[in-house]
C-alpha cells in the first residue's frame, strides 16, 4: 500500500468489497437486534494478509443505514486510507490496539444493554456456567475490571487490549463488551448469543431466586461442542444476508 492508487485498487477489489458488505451487514443486523447505541460503537475487520490495515464503520452513521460503500479503510495509527466518511477517535484507539496487540481479526465493540448491565455488577460479567447460551463462552471470557473513562489516547486502547489476556470476549467494567473472532459470521453469532446469555442471567437474577450454575466440566464440554462445529453460525449469517437490506 505504498501509493493511493494501490490502496484504491485493494479497497475496491472483489475480496475486500465482499468483506465490506459483510461488515455492513453485521452492523445492520446488530441494529435490528437491539445491540446498537446511537451512532456510537464500532465493528472492524483486518484486511486479508495485513496486521496494520482494517475496515471500520465510519463516524456519524446509524448502524441501520450502513452499506458496503460507507465502510472505511484505516491503518493502525488511525489514518483513513480509503472511503468517503471520517474516523471516530475512540474507534481508532480501541480497535487498532486490539488488532495489533491481541492479534484479533474481527473486533466488535458494543454497549448492548444486558451485557453492559453485567459490567455494572460486582462480578463484572457473565457467569458462563448458567444458561446453555452462556456455556458456549466458557474459558473464552476476560474481565477488565478498571474503567478509565473514554478511550481518547493510544495508551487506553492498549490497556484494554492487554486486559483481554488471550480471551475472545472482554467485559469492560462500567462500559460494554468487545467480541472477537477469526471471521465476521462467527464473531457476529457470538455477539448475538452473548447478549442472549446476558439477558437470561439478568432476568433470572431479577426473580430473586438463587441461580443454579452447572459444573465446570459440563460448561467446558458445551463450549467445545459449539466451537467444534460452527456451521450454525454461517447459516445464521446467510439468513441475515437474505433478509436484511
């Protein structure tokens, strides 16, 4: 990517155009599923073969309106390389750090309601031994228990990335969540079911009855079962592709 011409060629290549379309679809799906918050929060995915350039939703657009042509390309220092919209600063600091330090390919950051509600509790996150949906995340979740305000500099994004400690999902205290994956369809499926799991835990807790987690061994086995066969994730995303415009 030494010249603007080569950047534009890559940005409009069939493979990257398809990636932009899938990222835009994930954002629209998140809006439909109640996971969006105004024009805040971001989804990103690294370019194939690159650890320093990634696609990102732009500043100022509702997720429900984003199409492939709205997605922008930026580098790991926040410079916009291609696209017609601007970059939102906190997106650049958080996402660039997670891509670079945590070595994640797809990074989805939301303030979705039930997951965020759990970040406000003493536990700070999901109990992955409760519902079946929660068990799929057993052994994959990290907790960042320290809220430091808006991520308006590189150091805060780097602190969050280090707090992931190898996990795919991190609950950010008093803030929200980050869900990562190797592919957009897998990551979105995890995001959707994470919120469902968090909703079940919040609702169950609201009954005032004692919660009854299963054994760690069972939770671990369920997680292995889900991770061992992800066709359902792809079929879900295909269904969203057919039904969302």
